[in-house]
């Protein structure tokens, strides 16, 4: 049986209504595809604490999360199953900088579909595009 991995993703929006998109590095699983930054939820964490910790570690900035889940999607990859929980956020301290990702860009909602997204992120991308 494939391992189920619970992951949180930050949909970070700036004051220009642009959303932060992160390109997975060639060294990561599902390489060279775009995603919303985030990571695995540890066994002792709630999803909001996990997301704040992951963004602090990955992007070296502090975020504030909304108190609700934006999108909850389970996707079966070849070697594992991911339960990807997307949450809207905003940066409250610092500025996102890449450490694990190849690239970070800010995009308007209507341009999100110009990127090649990791399959698990696609439902959240589609929901964002339809939102406005």
C-alpha cells in the first residue's frame, strides 16, 4: 500500500493581488513543476502551525494564515498518496526567499495556468482562477 503523506501548502497573496508560486528544484520529487510552498505536517502539529513552521524554514519569512482550509485534495502519485491542504496566507514579517526551490515568482490569478503545476496543486490553482 502506498504511503499517505499529509502536506500543507501556503497560498500567499501580496498587496498587488499576486500569488507566490514556487518551482520545485531538480533534486526534489516531482521536479521542475510549480507548487504552492509548504511541507509535511508532523504528527504533533495542527495544519496551521505546520504551515507557519514550513514557510519559516523554506522561505525565511513569517506568515499569518486564514483560519480556514481553501482547498483539500488527495492525489495519487506513482509511489505515494498526498493529501494536500491549501490555506490562504499573507506575509507579516520578512520577504520570501528561496532555499529549496529553484525559483519563486509572483503571478496574477489569471496567469496561474501559464505554469506547469504539480498535479496535486492543480485543483487549488483552478479554484483560485475561478475565484475572481
